[in-house]
C-alpha cells in the first residue's frame, strides 16, 4: 500500500468513486428523443426533456435491462423493487428544477469488482449501489463574452451512477478501478466508455487519515473525464489535505474541481448532504417492480466476462498470463484474436497479434478497430506459417505488405514468389554450396566451435532469400557437419 509521507509521519488515502456511465440506448430514460452524439444544439429535445407543463415521463424498459445487465456483471444484488425519486436543485440546464434519480431504493445493491494490480496482486473493491438517473443539459460558457448558452440535447439521457465503497487506497488503484469498470461495461454493451465524449466520467471522494485510524473529512472532486486526470487529481487533493492538517487547519467538506492545466483542485461549492436535495418519490412514476424471470432472462444473455475469458485463455489455450491480459483488455481485441485463433494455433496467433500487429498499429497510431489487416487475413497468414507454405521470416515481409495494402496473404505470396522451398534436393544443393564456400569455418565447427552452426544457417537463408524451410536446413546441416 502506498502511503503519503508528511512532516508528522505517514498518511493513508481513503478513496471512493462515483462513476457516471451513459446507458447505451437509442432514446432517453423517460422520452423517445434521440441520444445520438454530436447533433446541433437543442435538436434532440422532447417536450418531456424541456419540462413543458403537463408532460409525463415514460420509463424506457431497455435502459432498465441495461442497468440489470450491469448489476449482474458486477456480481451485485438485483433489487426487484426500486423507486424513482426527485432530487431537487436549481441549475439553468435543469429545466424541471429537479433530477429524476434513485436514492433509498436503487435498482442495484451491493456488488464487487476485482482489480488486477501491477505485480500480480488482486484487490476486491466493493460496489455500494448502482442507480438509474437522468442527465442534465449542458451550460456553454465560451460562446459569448456576456451570456451562457444552454444545450438540452443531453437532458434526460439515461445514466447509471455506480458508487464504490471507500475501499481504494491509492490513486493508481482508482485508475485501475476505472479501467476495469470501463472494460466490463464495454464487454456487456451497456456503455461505450468513451470518456472524451463524456459518456463515462467520475467523481472522486478523497480523505486522508493516519494508517488504520478514524476516517477523515472527505472532499469530492467532480467530473473527472480521463484516467490520467483521475490519478493526478487524487494525488494532488490528498497531498493538499495532509498539508492543511499538518499545518493545524481543518478539512472542510466541499465539492472541488480539477484544473488539468494547473494540476490542482479548487473549491466549487460547499458539499451538499442528501437532505439538501429534499428527495421524495416521484409522483409521476410508479415503483419499478421486476420479476425474477425478467432478471434470469437477462442473465442468460450475458457474454463471457473479461476475467473469465482471461482464465480460459490460460487454462485451455495455454497462453501466458501476460498475453491473456493483453488480449482481453478490449472487447475488439478479444473478438479479433478469437477470429484468428478459431482455425490456427492460439499461441502462434497470440504472438502475431501482440507482437507484429500491435507493433505496426502503435507505430501508425491506430487502434485494432482501424487495423488495415483483417482478422481473417491474419488467420490465413498464421495458417500458412503452420503448414510451411512460408517461413516466419518471410511472413513478416508479407505482413508488412498486408498492412500497407490490406491484401490477403495468399495473393501476396503468389504474386511475389515467396512460397517456402521444401524440396529436399533444392535445399541440399544450397547447403552444399555454403559448406564448400566456407571450408575454414567447417573445420572450426568440427574442432568444437558449436556456435558457428548459426552462421551456416544464416548463409543458407541468405542465399535462398529466406525462402527455405528452417527445420529442413537444420536437419541437413547437422547431418553434413
């Protein structure tokens, strides 16, 4: 556990995260308005979203399914009865004057998430709850020197607020928690996890205490939209609190904002408590009652989760822990790998994806979804290595051409005359040529210089342009030497 070193000794961070994940849904939580990102301001606003008099919310059943699916993936309690409340506060981009949320009776109860920390340590972090709520609109302060503009396109979009227990003890753990949460949500398709577009963001509650001591006063850092900023904000805030306490001051419970340019947090407002929002059940919405059959039906649609998939790759495909972790990090990577490994050796497929494909993608600044080499073509290339159509060395040349052109490997090998030579007579001729040209090296090898064997192999490969079968070259050289 990483501790903060202060003037009076060591301090421990206590961190809890509130993740706001936009539900993957074509329409909003209580209206049929579109959720498409990037539309012109105020073009995706229904009368319900604009809070016109007499408009009544109608619950989107698909958003409920997505919340239950997320709860199941987090190994959480699914509450068959939950209640929507009104959370009352004024803000210009909240036309109703309240947010429809859930407070005392959320749809999802306690769950857990397992973190795989660098170094192999596993950390179980508790989930307190997940509740559904509608998003507010957006205030734009940079469109005019004298006015704030309001865009209500986000108003009413369904959010899942996922609240952790205060189990995190370092900023790095908080970063790993966000990565794991994003991975799970993307695997099950309930949130796209795009932090740049604001569809996943988090608030961090941070306090400090002497190790194992009484909990300190917490401050909440709002609207953190990247893992890098989450880590920086928590580190700064914890250090700020230690400095204040050691200087004889007291921490005020408040909401703060993180300024990434100055790398510091600053006061936004004093922290509200639940009673400040005057929660009460929304009179326009019945309690949400689910059946166990509804939950069980959703459970059957859950895909294999990343932890389970990683364990299967190690157990059944004999991949290393490292390769299995890399290949399951993103849903798109897993889908690509499984397409390649379906008809080829999984370990060879893993090597070509993690080393050759990722190396070229990183250099080109591309993600696997933008790969110019399809999974089918990578599978075909790996198959050609396995059946000795081409050597591993030639395969890298072919892969370079595939990456540039997107062409399939069979066409490239045929057009460039790169088929591997497996004719024993042809290979033996080249081997004899190399041995005849290097009598001194032959004598040295026979005199005990075993390392020269690699020299002979290299010369054969050079003369053949890398097209001879390496295993056959090795066999013939051993016999003749």
